[in-house]
C-alpha cells in the first residue's frame, strides 16, 4: 500500500491545533510539503518549526482568519502564486460554533458559521482546483463532524451547517471527479482536542455536573470506551490524501471509535 506523500503539496487549514495540526505533522512525516493556514502567527511559527523536512520539503505558513472570508480570499490567491498554483491536497478544517439549543440560536450565529465552515471552504477549493485540473489529480478532504449522520444534542447551529458542508462536498465530488480530483469528508468522533474540552465545560455547566462526567458519557457512547486522539483522525486524512485512496470519492468516512449514542 502506497501511503507516501513525497512530492505532494498539502494546504491544511486550522493546522496549529488538534486534528489539523496532527494532519500537518503526519503528512510532513510522509513526505509532503505543507502550507499551514491558521489565524495565529505565533502558533503557525511554532507548528512550522515542528514539521519534518526529512524528504527535502519546503513548508509555508499563511495567517488568515476564517471569520474574514474576504481576507482569506486575498491571501490564498497570493499564496497560490508563491507555490505556482500546484497544490495536490487541500484539507478544509475550522472550529465550529459554540453549543446551544437550535431554537435559542440567534440568526447571526448561522451566518457566521455558514461563512466560516462553508463559504471559506468554497474560497479554498476555488483557489486550488485550477492547479489540480492542470495536474490531472487532486484531493479535497473536509473535516466535518459525526453530526452529519446523527445529530448531536446541544450543537444546533453546528448540526445544521455541518450538514450543508457535507452536501457541498458530495456535489463537488460529482463535478470534479472527471478531472481526477477526489472530494471526501472525514467525520471525527469524540476526539481529545481543545475544542472538545470547551464543549465539555459548556455542557457540564448547563447540566450542573463536571466536565469529567461529560467526558465519561462520551467515552461510554463508543464501542472503544475512550476518546479519539487527533493523530488517529489524521491517519485517515493522510490515507485519503495518498495514492492508496485513488478510487474513493464522494464519501462521508466516520472515524468515531464505533459511536452508538449521542
């Protein structure tokens, strides 16, 4: 099985924490040159220093805020000129909206989440697809959520927008397949990230319990009875980016430890 990413260039969003960072580190280990995209330059610099260069790669960073789509569009257009438009892999990944019941959500929460999670994905895809068409191949991998297949109580806005992102991706897979560009979604389960800890704290506060209690419930809602590790999700991302996944297109792939409850 060929899992090498030698001579590939991967643009990875949200790549200074959690699943995004784990994906960047693993892809660099497997030979890819990486462009890190995130909004904190200090974290970008730190992550950049951790990327492997054992295969002679050159890595980049791009500081952009996904809550400012116009800024993102300008910056990614400029960066594509730097790398001569030749990105083989795009990983779309960004933090979701805060928790809460759907009926309590304000209208603007939907607008903010839609721009961050879908409009910015569209901006990134439009930036890389012309180069992928020239190459005759490419991978667009979207980190979404297991809520695509089973909604998560207390994440009303996220459930709504993540579903839209999944349908966007499947439509893109249909449109771009003839050019050798595969588009797939990773649906992570309960993964030990800063984002999950924040959700645990918020839910614990609303229920009058401890964050540890919430984590135990989540662990016991999986067949493995534990939280996932960011690198375990990253392994699925790197697989989809490799030649070993050359006939996988338009799929939602759950990496959730056998989740069976909410």
